[in-house]
C-alpha cells in the first residue's frame, strides 16, 4: 500500500463511521421535519461552512506547503514562528471579524426570518449560529496545524468526534426540547471537541506566548498568499454564498429538496479532501516524475469511480434515504454526483499548481469557474427552478476543470490522467 493511500485511509477510517451517522441523521430529519424547517437548518449549516472559507486567507495551503521542509530539517521553532504562528493569528482575527459581520447582516434580515418562522426564537438561533461559527473557524485553523505535523489520523478522529457529538446532542436535545435546541446540541458538540484539540496541541500552543509576532511579516505573508484565498472563495465560497441568496429566488420547500440532495452527497467533498491534503504534502516533498505520477494515479483511482457509481444509484438513494417528500428530486442528486467527478479532477489540478506553479494560475481558473457557475446557476434557476442549483454547480466544476487541464499538465510535464486499463 502506498504511503499516500495509508495517510488517506487513516483520515477516511477516522471519518467514515461518522459520515454514515451524518447521513442517517439527514435521513431522520428529512423524514421528521417539515421542508421549511429543514431548509432553515440547511441555511444555518451553509452559513457556518462559508465561514471556514472566509477565514482561509490562502494560509492553509501556505502552512502545508512551506512548513514541512523546515520541520523535516529540524527547524521546528522557525516553522512555528515564521509560518504557523502568523498564519493562525491572522485567521483568528479574520474569524472574529466574520462573526461580527454575520451577526450584523443577519439582524437586517431578522424581520423576514421572523415572518417565515413565527414559531421559532430567531434571536436565539442567531446567537447559537454565531458561537458555532466561531468554534468551526477555530477548528479549521487547528486542522492546518495537525496536517503540517502529519497527524492526519488524530485530526480525522477529532473531526469525526465533533461531527458525532454534534449529531448525537442535536438529536437528543431536539427530541427533548424542540427545534431551537437542535442548534444548542451542535454547538455543544463542536465546543467540547475544540477544547480537546487545544489539549492535544498544547506542546505547540505553549511555545507561542514566548514568540514575537511581526505585523510586517504578517502583511507580507497575507499579500503573497491572498491569491490562494481568492481562489478558494471563487471555488467553494461562491457556491455557498449563492446558496444563502437562493431563498430569495425560490421557496423554502424548493430549497429543502436541493439541500437534501446536497447533504446526501456532501461526504464526497471530505472524501476527496482526505486524498488531496496528503497528496499536496507528498508532491511538495518529491520532484521525481515517476513518483508524482504514482501518487496522482492513486488519487484518481480512489476519487473518480465513487461518484460515477453513485450517479447510477441516485434514484434509489433519494427514494429510500430522502423519503417520499423528496424522491422526485433524484435527478438533482444525480447531477450533483456527476459534478463531484469534475470536483475531484479540479482538486488534483489545484494541488499540482499549488506545489509547482503560481497562485495566480489557480486564481484565474477558479475566478472564471466561480463567476460562470454563479451566472449559470441564476440562469438555470429561471429555467429549471431548484434543479438549476445543481446544474450550476456542475457547470462551475466543469469550467474549472477545462481551464485548469493545460496548466496542471504543463507543470507535471506529462499526462496527469491514468492510463486506460487494457
């Protein structure tokens, strides 16, 4: 078994069982809740997920790309002082700013939310969302540290533990006290696991107070890696941001159908990432063309066939997991599964260009893909209603793949696709 596959399997084993539990949780709430309440929960989760993108600042990949060489050469203090510390501190400041902006903007639409959900305490839910959002962003910051230390298994275990606690506590508190306490449950779950993350990383965190933080170095770092941030926003954040606008274009019932399909396919993003992060570190350490091609073949072998198979099963997946309220939306699920084929390929391209190329190369690709995807989504919504959101996602990923194909291939100096099996 290749070293890349071993590291990816550790991540998947840590998250696999919890991924199944998350799907079962989706199934339960899809059957249990009305479409409008399910849509509200989905909007909540989208806002929290978007916050992880907003505070990335391009520094996650900076840590993964630049810190390992220093660590492997025994320069641990230098890696923490020059790379890990400023990256984490800047992302923490961005997290605080994001929460403030979220609370302010949400307060503006509170009258609309109150009309849509008169039975719920909207102010309470906004407060829980802000806390959960902050904890989620802190979790994302620590993930970079775990990754650069190559503690993929521990990070996956803690990430899975967080998802497990969130699901269990949300379900228990929902059954006992009602919908508002669903949000309390998921906030408690992630809060407990963030505390555990700090405990595990204490040997690194305890060194930080003795180190000097340089604002001048931080500004240089932020400026140099800002294209990576824009790239991630256009690639992922654009899609999530547009989903927060969709309730103003579609009914909550229509949004709920898309969200069920999205949640039944959402594990594929984490699945692909479980191979992409170790691949980035492997490629950053190797300049041998034969090794590069071996790692890339492994990545493709394990990330492309799965969404292909799931696409063919989408009618039955939606019928039995989505339930009678959503079974007619199976085509939406199929389109989303197809989009993840191109998501896998474009993730590979990003890793390749991140290691061997320039930040602006992926920025242009993802900026064009994000803009085309947004315009395509709006047009498709007008033509196909809620199905247009899925088609917009597919269009965005296909465009990013087409634009990025030549860029990535040029850097590898060889085809990045596996040879056909004879």
